[in-house]
C-alpha cells in the first residue's frame, strides 16, 4: 500500500539538515543538505526549536504505538509550522490511529502539509483526494478552512520565528547575537560543544531555517530508506 510505504520512508528521514546560507525559495529547493549534528540537540536547543522537540516526542510515542500521545504532540509541532508533523496527523486520521478514522479531516491535514508543495506530502494529498467521494471532497474543503485558520504557515511560522529570534538574542548573554572566538556550550552531561556549531545561524535565522527545510523536503524521498530510531528530546524538558 503506497500510503504505508510513504510513511515508513518519511519516518526514517525526520532529522532536518543544515544549509550554509539562505537564498531564494527556488534555489533553496535545489541546494544540498546535511543532518543537524546530534551533539547540539540539547535541552536548550529543543527549547528554541519546539517544532523539533514535539515532533521527536511524537515520533517516540508513535513507534511505541502510544497513538493518542503521538497525535497530541504532532499537533503541538504542527503549531510551529512543522510540515512532517502535519503530514503525520493526516496519516493518523486516515488510518484511525489514536482517533476515529476521518477521511475528510485527513485530507484537510494532508492539504495543509502540502502547503509548500513538498513532493511526498503533495503526492500523498492527491492519493487521499482520489479516494474521496464528491460529497467527501466538498466536506474536506469546508473542514480544511478551520485547519488552515489555526495551522497555516501564515499563522504558525511566526510562532517558531519568535522562539528562534529570542534564542538568538540570548546567545552567550550577548544582545547582539555575535559568537566569536573559542566559545563553548556545555550540555547537562558536561560535554563541551563549539558555540559556532551550536549557534550556527542556519538554526536560528528564520529565513535560513525555512530554506533548510525547503532543501530537505522538496525532493522525492525514496521508499527503500530504512526506518531509524527518532531523535528524542532530553528528559529534563518539562511538557507545558
């Protein structure tokens, strides 16, 4: 079944990459990408990136088949413009995981996930649409309006951008956000991380962050990719 194969593929590809610089939307989609270094994914990093924080806790719950918890946390990540999480909400409504099966609401979320026309998300949206009746299609379009009102990029991107800018202003106590010299960030386990790596502007400058996501998700994801374990948020982060 194409849907389950697509889900399996995407579950193995959720660690977003980092780009060297921001650019136009079209050029971002053509840039190479690389994973974010695992060592910088500390409690502080997740505090600045709630999209990744909630996506990863949702994935952990999903792989344990704790679907109600996964649905809740995917929706939390969706509130910070995380398209993968929005895609997973659609999948869970379609399959009835952690909720009752709801094909029209699944399509509404799939359409939202495909808002930036990322290939796999747009493909799955069309696959859902093809399986709906004319009545269901009309209902999906109607119900989708309230989903967009709450979770569209125009609403949720500013939520994340506010967190990124706040983190950038607080870098090493400097109001300018300037990081120079051999500064180190020490995590809760006592490990030192280069501040130039930890505070790479790719992760904190909104334009560069969105460019990063465009580069990663725009390309077709191969269905043969092996599903790996998700990155999990550190335990010391309290849930709101």
